[in-house]
């Protein structure tokens, strides 16, 4: 790994943690972001110096950790896009949640430049990003897996090989996001329903986490509601985007997804109420408001 050089684009909550994991694994890691303070913070934490044009030819892989498809395309092919400045044979690892068809289009354009595209959305959240234990759902050519291998190993606990057809990783991420988005909304509905029936939130979590109704989302997010702390680890506004992608894919497949659609409406209501930047557990506030309930930390 010591001879591997990587650039990571996007030093937000996820990207900064992933960049740190790369540094700790001994990879020479350059970090770039539209926010110069994020770049300075990363370099102070061990990130390598150097402007992109000066290091582009030295890179084995670039990892793009931005919010959506539009930002991904801008990083690769926008006015200051990096793709044309990379050396042929560089691995391009795309981690945003995007539609499979978009991933295939980006792969085609990268391959025209001789680049190895890896469709590699991630799962695990900011804490696991920081400690290098993400799950990565990756699809691409054997050459892309080989070139990106040291970076993937540094950032993840498990790399799921979804095959050589780009788009398969994004399809699997859509399935995951469908489940997690539904389950967080279900947690919010259940915990506030419990409050309406006199069940204290802390007792709710104590009991349900040992019963059949539990889930990773419930055990992860219910403590935020109990603490009244909505500091964003994953913001409400992530879900209109991600569940919107899921429903677009479902529409194209003529697949009915009514539970996903219902969950999406709750996130839209939360975002429209000014909660978009809060932790996604704040969707519980929508249920509480509609039922005239008071959550911990409020009132």
C-alpha cells in the first residue's frame, strides 16, 4: 500500500473520514474539495500536499465522494473536470448513490479516456467511514478492482464484488437505501406511536432492541430521538434524493414500491418543515407534530 497514491474528491462528513482511513493505511493521499478549509484541515491531519494538476500523473486511483450524480459528473467532466487530466490506467472509484444508468454512462466516458471505472457506492455512515470499516458495493472490470484494490481495502471492512457490469453496485445500493430509508421512517413512526401510548422512548429502545421488531436503523437512530440530539450524522435531505432514485429505478422497471413512496413523503415533510439539515432521525418530529406529542428535549 505504501507505493499507492490516491486522490479523494469531496471532504465532507463521509469523504473526510474515508480520506483519513486512506492516510492511516499508509497510502499517499491527496484531498480536494470546493471548501478550502476542508482541504487545509485534511492536510493538517496528514493529507499530502500538491495541486491536482501537479499530482494527476502520479495517481493510481481517484475516489469521488460527493452528494449526487450532478456533482459526480461535474468532478469528472465539468469545466474543471479531472477525467481528461488523469493518466490512462487510473482507477476512478465513484461512491455516490446514483442511478445504474448514470453509472454506466460515466463508465463509458471514462473508458474512452482509458480509465478504469469502478461503480462503488458505500454503506455504513460517517463513523464507519472514519474507522475504515465501510461496506463497499463494487462493480467493474478486473483491472478496475486490481488498480483500486489498496484504496478499497483501506476504506472498508468488506468489499462486495457485484461483478464486472457497471451499474450492479448502484442497483445493490438502491436496494439497501430502500430498506434503510423505510426502516428509519418506521422507527420514527413506532417510537412516536409508543409515546402516544405512554411508552417512554428509553423503554421503547430497551425492549424493542431485544424483540423481533428491531433493526439496525432502529438501534442506530432511536438513541438520537431519546437524547433529543439531531446533530446530523446522516441528514434528512439525503433521503428525498436517495429514495427519489429508488423510485425512478422502480418506475423504469414498472415495479410498484408503495412503502418506499410513503416513507419518501415523510422525509419530504420533514425537509419542508425546515429539518433538512438535521439528522434523519428528525423525521420523528413530523409524527410528533401531527399527533401533538412532545419529544425528549422539546418543550
